[in-house]
C-alpha cells in the first residue's frame, strides 16, 4: 500500500507528530511505513547492524546518530541486510555512504546526508530507547509514514 503523508495529515492530524528534520532520500522506495524500532548511537554502527539483523520484517529502523555528519552509520552492506530481511526502511539522524548502492535497494532510506568515512565499531549506544529529534518522540512500536513530502509518526497503525 502506497500511503501519502499529505493524506495522513489531512485525515489524522490530531494523532500525528510531524518531523521537522529535512531528510534526503537514498533508497529506491520513496514511500514507506511501518512500526518503529529505535537505536541510539554516536559515530558507531555496531548496534545499527545488530538491529538490522534482528528486527521484524516490515519494520522501520530509526537511528538517532546525534545528527553527526562526520561519518556514515550505514552503507551498501547494511542496506543489503535491510533489503534481504524485507524491512520497510531506515531513517538515520546522521549520514549514509555507498549511495549509488543504496538507491538500487528496495527499501526506504532517509538520512541527513552522505559521508564516505565509516563509523567506529565499539558497540556503544542504546536499543529500544525513546529518541527525540526533529520535534518528534520516536518510540519503538509507534508507526512512521514517510514519503517525498516528509515524515509523520503516530502512536498506532492508522491503516490496520
């Protein structure tokens, strides 16, 4: 199902948080939605990889990378894991790399930008914690709807 955020806002505005962060789209799928799973890291992508390998099909991994643009938290290899596991998408408050590879993947990928430098591999961070960026509280099991117009979050699946 292809859901437009404009329509979601028209029909459910009183139930939504609208993300004020402007993301760039790097995946083939420009529209995606699903239940949120959260990870909080800073310039370290070990927990990002762990989450991509374990979260349920159809989920959207939301990564709070602290807004850092000094390195990438996901590239082509991790993107391929997300596609193989049939995740709906990944939203990164930080950067990606291997953008030519990501655009070929059948997932949604939103990030602040790109950077060719890889992250550290120390395993520091938090999983399934409440995140705050873009004027939104990102909570695991909430639902996110994303497209070319923006990103909105609801406490429930609006189309079940």
